């Protein structure tokens, strides 16, 4: 055993080591003594395989191998005396221990094989470092001695292997394993910081057809293009995952606005549905999307994945090419769907299927020129079943061929009995169109009934052109040879290409009702689109029919646009064949239009159980009519106009509303925030209330009545809405910037007035709308103006600038939009707008360049200590005395704090852990905070033993009481004291 002292120039570092001389088992038992063990260690250092280091008790370097000193940019002498921990940075591989070198050395703990990276970003080396805490004979800590090994090449190999394991080789997108880890990390952040998370599951429609017809290499090329389109829309590759086959998934943290998510889903569907060029062939697919949100739809990854699968299944079952949010009744709906499929198989034989006919009217003369056959199913138990429900079931269950053939035969039989030459139109699905027996079915129906072919019109959607094969052209040719008319249905809503109109022999174009709906709204472009369709049809010698006309203003505009035919409730609903025969007995059949004068928001007539919170009582009510902006509810005693309430639709869907008119037990209410599309023709709230908030509210079951919980019962309706975060606006609709209970408007409210202000500049408004919808409102929409902080806003903009697909240009555009919004807010003298979070000079003036006087500080501390919030005084004191942020204080846990060494471990935005040193005064403040058994949170609400959801209400009262109304809580950490 040999004791060695290593010397570095005039600086000496004692490095105790043991060197054993091991005999060669193949040699004799005699041992050869080592003449110079120190030379062996020096040879090891010079070989570059490793290095040695030592520090004193303060962590300052006393010895370092020459090779490492050169790597760190020093000859070795100058580096001695510097802090060892300063030359390395934490590893970002997710290992908790690898982020705590300063903490370990402060605690004087030994460590083994700690993965570290050189602090110089240009170096890029990785090291595996070990260190042993040394004590002297008296047991006093004297420093560290240890060794390190260069693992840069191993690290690179590991990263390459990780790349292969975590990313899809075909598209370059993260794969299913990466998705599972990302989702788990997002859900962990949700639990720790109450941050929402959205999951979008995308399934490609008709992708199998591409694989089958063009081959798997073409399918692979198509999947690459799909990935590129998704990246263009989402912008961040790390948020998009290919799960395998034709399934993709998107994970969006901090996103729970279903209006924004619905718009995103629409954009994805529209983009993925555009034509592709693959291997010289043009092919068209589609996409269906399921959406689930955490925590409202599940807080565990397995639960959330199951629910987004159900949402996707519902979207595909609703006709494909659409999105669907998860709701609690989807599991039951899937069960009901399977039962309906079984019943549909026997419905035709049992006589449950019938045909009704809706008149098609000449727009100028009001004379009926034809009818459209519409299939109806009357279920023996459930009554009338909507075609929107059972037609997709029939297509999925391969029943559409049987039902379609029956409709053609029945329509011909009915039409031949009508006096005159009235035409009958029959819908033919793309699946029927690809059936080579379709001409035989048509000929058989015409021959059996005796109906002239010119009186039969087959309505086809653009889906028949998906294959663009010679068989498609052949089918058109055969049908036209028979003599039937052909109509292009739902024009402009599917896979519109003017190319097929050059060869397809259509006699009519039907303008989808989605263009008619909203055509009279100010600023609508639908009228221009309809005019273009009419001009195209006229040039090609085709008739036009506008579907879904319901009001006189729509009819007048359609006539002005020279649409030749009209179909809709303004003339007639679908009627029975016998009634048509009776109407035609006297000759020509003319219908006088009848309906409302103007188009109004589409209403859904229903009888749906709901709840209404009025005062501190929960009432069971019935929703009779529902639109995006309001509802007619039944079940409340007469209320005064202006009464605020909260409507509970169930499944966490709550919305603030204000009574606008009353009649006996009915009330017409206006929603504070409009409802949004649920992707299935229905409406839903923008956000869901988190389950843990509902659990603490003590609300009765939907449809029942009763008092709400004691804690929430003491709150006003406006305060309860603010707690739920549902965007309640009790002020009249004419005031676009009515604040909450504090009177300070939110960023979302400011955004509305900003868009109104720039409305006359089309391009500026378009850019503003996009920035607000995609970025600003999801991040800051619910923040009050006085809650916006320079550091937080500019930190977020910095992260946008660094994201792949965004960059500085996008960040600058967002900065410009938000900066102008706050400039207008100050010009309009809005409450809370005195401080512009984009004015750097003002931010610095409030902080480092402006000093608070001792009197200011004392008044502020006294006001905070007097607050009903038990922690506000400590929070203010810690913000003034440390560099901690408000968010970091609110989520802190006792396990993060080491009061003995006065250190606080703080989670950064990326989840990494930093160590903050506390002053003696700050440590004493923390020691004085109340602490409860079983409660891990430092700043916990004494009543709930959970972190505060918000303390800005208490802060606002305290700063005003102190006479400092313009000071932002976020900026306290920047004040010079």
C-alpha cells in the first residue's frame, strides 16, 4: 500500500489513493514491487482516458489534471481556486440526481458517476464524474477528491440509439414510445401546476385504398406528406407523433379552449383532405379527429388515451372528415350504435323504412319542378331515427347497397303514379357508385315501374371522384346512355376540383346549405362564392339548386344571385308520396314561400335536462332552445332581466349567462362566452371545469334542485364563475369590455375591442385574428390586464422565437399585436391598463430604476399582513427579499426547501431544478409559515389544504390599501430596495 502526494507547480493538492500491485497468475508467486506508483497515475492522466480533481472545503479547485484544464480553456494555474461546480452544467436527460451537483456539494455528500456537461456550449463534451467527501482526523470536512471520464462518444452513440428508439424512421416524427413519455410528462405537470393538456388523435380516411391501388411505397410517400402538412399547421415537431399505420397524435400542453382546438381540427382536416401527388398519381384522402382534454376527460394516460379513442370512433361514425370532443356519454353511444346496426339489418324487411319527398322549386315562378327522395326510419322503440345517424351506420355495415337499391326502385314506383312530368332525385353514395351493378339496378327499376329515364335524377357527391379511375368515367358514360339526369350534390364542401367538371356529364350543381347558412351575415363571403358557382354552372349549361333556404332574406339574395332552383323549409318540408299526387291533380304545383323574415342563429329545439345556479341555489331546469349565444330555459320562477346565473350542461360544461327576457317559468338567457361547435353538429362550452373544482363545489346532480355546498354557497354567482374559470360577463352585451368582479377586463375582452377597432383594415384584422386565436388567447386570454407581467410575457415570446417552425418573425408579429392592444387599452383609459407589459423602459422604471421607499415597503407589508389571505404577507416579503417568482412560490413544496442550508429547489419552465439561496431573513419567514400534517404545499389554503388557485384578488385589495395601485405583483422581484 503506497501513499502518494500529487504536485501541480507550486500548488500542491493532497490526493489520497491506494495502489495495489497485483501479481500475474501466470507468473511465479513472487511479487515485483512497483518502483513509481505515481508514474502509473500520471500515465493514466496523459493517456486521456480519465482525469483527477480535488477541492477544498469551499468547493474551490486545488488540483486538476492538465488535460482537463486545457479543455476548460486554462493552463491549469488560473483555474485553481475557482469553483468546481461552475465549470459544469446539469444533464438534461431527465435524471433527477444529474441536476443537483451544487446541491450535493453543498450537502457534502459523496457521489458516483454523475453525468455532467462542460459549461462552455461550444465544447459539447460529456463527463462521468465521481467524488468522495474528505474529512480530517478531527472529523472536519476538508473538501473533495475524485475522478472523471470522458463519455462524449458513448453519449453520442446513446443519443443516436435514442433517436432510433423514439422517432419514426419513415416520417421523422416522434413515435408511440416518445408520445407515451411526453404525455406522462404533460400529465405530471398538470398534477403539479394545474396545467391543462389536450390530446388530438388523427386517423386518415381512405388511406387503405391508396395502399391497395398504388402499393405500399406510395402509401409511405403519402404518409411523409401527411407529416409535413401536420408540421406546417402545428409548427412544433415535438408535439406531433406517428403512432403507426395511418394514425397520428398531437399533444398540446396548456390548451383547453375547445373553440381554439375545434378550429385547429378543422384546419388539419381541410389540409389533409387536399389532393396529393404520389408516384405520378393524384390521390385524395381525408381525416377524422378525436379530441380529449386533461384533467376534465381523464388525468391518467391510459384513461385519456381510451377516451380520445372513443372520440375518434365517434368522429368516424358521424360520417368521417370531422372532429369530435370526448364526452361522458360516448361509451353508451357506442353501445347504442352497435344495437342500431343490428336493428337496421332487419328494418327493411319489417317495413320500418319509408321515403318522403322534399319539393325543389323554380326560384322565379315558385313552381315545383322536382322532388328529392329522403329515406326515413321509424324504429319500433326509439321512434324516428335521423338519417345523419343511420346512413353512416349503413355504410360502415355494408348495408348501403341494399338500402340504395330499394330507394331507387321505390322512388321510381312512387314517381310513375304522380300526374305530370315531375322529376324525382335519388341520392347515390360513393360506395354505390363503385358497384358495377348500379346501371343494372337503375335499368331494372325504370323497366319495372315504366318511369321515363329523364324523370330520374341521380345525385352524386364529390366523393365519387376519389379514385379518378377509368371505371369512374365508364360509369358516367353508361348512366348517361341510359338517359337519367346527373346532379353534383354538396358542391364545394368535399374534394372540389374544376377538372372533373370538364368531363363529368352533370345536368345540375347543388349548392350546399353550408354556403347558404350565414350568406346574409355582414361581411360574409358566401354570396361571392355562390355567385361564382352560378357563373360556372351557366357557362357549362347546368342548372343550380340552393339547399337549406329557410328565411325571406336568404331567398331574396339567392334570387339576386340568379340561382335557378331552391330547396328548403321556406317552401316545404319533406312530404309523403300520396300528398304529392294530390297536389298535382289540378295541374302545375306552385308553393308560396313562408318563413321568418331574416336568418337567425341556428337553434336546436330540444328538451335537455340541465342545472342553473341562481343566488346560492341550484335549480333543475330544461333547455328548450339552444344557440351559440343563448338559450331558452324552462323551470325557473319569474326572474328580472339582468339576473346573472350559471348554466350547467353536465360533464363539466358550465357557462355564465345573463337573463335577457322572462315569461312565467321560462327565461331567455345570453351566454357570457358563445358556445362552440362540438364537431358533430352540436354545441359545447369552450372549456370544461376541472373535476376537482366541481367536487369541492357540492353541486346537485343534473336536473335536480338543492342548495350548493357551504363553501361555494357563500360566494356570489360572479365569484363562483371566476373560481370555475368560465369567463362570466354580467355586463350588457353592448359593453365589450365589462370586467369581472374587480372591474378590470381580461385580455380576451380587450381582444374583442381591438378587433372591432382594426375592423376596417382587412389585412390587419386577419393577422390579428390569427395571432389571437392560435397563440395569444390560449396563453393569456383569461388573464386580467393588471395580471400581465413584462417578465412572463417576454419570456413566453422568447420561447416562441426559439421554437421550430415559428422563429423570431412569429414572435415579433405577436409582440406587435399585443403591444398595440395594450397601447389602445391605455389610450382608452381602461382599468388595469396603466402598465404596458411590452414597455421595457416602464418595466425597468417600475423595477430596478425606481426605488420603493421604506414607507412604501412598510405600507405594502402591513396591507398584505392585514389581508384575509393568510399567506399574502409572507409572499410579498419573499418576493421583495428573493429572486423567486409568484408562480414558483405558489407551487412550492416543503420537500423543496432545506432550511438548515438555506436553499430552495425551484422547478423551471422546462421542468429542470435550480437551487436558490435564501437569506437569513427569508429563511426565518419560511420557518414562520403554518404547516399541516399530510399537506406537502408551502403556500396552502388553510381551508382546502391545497395550493391557491389565484391570489390576485387579495393582492389587488392590498396594493390599493397601501396606496400603490400601479404596482404589479409580478414586478416586486425587480424592485430595488
